[in-house]
């Protein structure tokens, strides 16, 4: 039987793999645009890493997706960040018991919520 602890550790592997697949291969390009994530054991924040346009020495982490695991329902919830900075549930697929389904939806980005 798989418990919540196993689900969480498998989740970080999936999220890390997804972010790595999005990162530019060229190191020089990564200085201008890269991708990263943070993981607190329940919530993943995916973000762009880029220099500020008018101060290249200042590196920005611009969050574009949030995936949160709800233990009580064993569901993953997907959010996108509006231009206002507020997080909103991603309506086409707001939640799933399959993390990969949500990662695929972010990658596909049919509504331009994650990658514009």
C-alpha cells in the first residue's frame, strides 16, 4: 500500500523532472531565461528565473504555477498566477488524483496561462 509520504516523494521527482525538461540546454541562454521550482513537501511553486529588464544584476523568480497536494482528499490542485499576482484555480482541470495529468496540462498550456 502506498501512503501519503510515498506519494509526496514521488511527486518531487516528477516535478523536478518536468522542470529539468523545460530548462534551456545552452548555459548562456540560462543566464537570460531559466526555470526552477520550490517544494515544501506539499506545495510546488514553478517559476521563471530571469534578470530584471532594467537591472540585469537583479535576478527575478517569477512564479507561474502552483501545485498543491490535499492529503484529506488525496487530490492535487493546480493554480495559475494572474497578472494581478493572485493565484486562481486552473479551470479546465482544477484538480486530479494524478499529478502527471496536471504536469501535462501545464506543459500543453492550451489557454496560455503558464507560458503565455
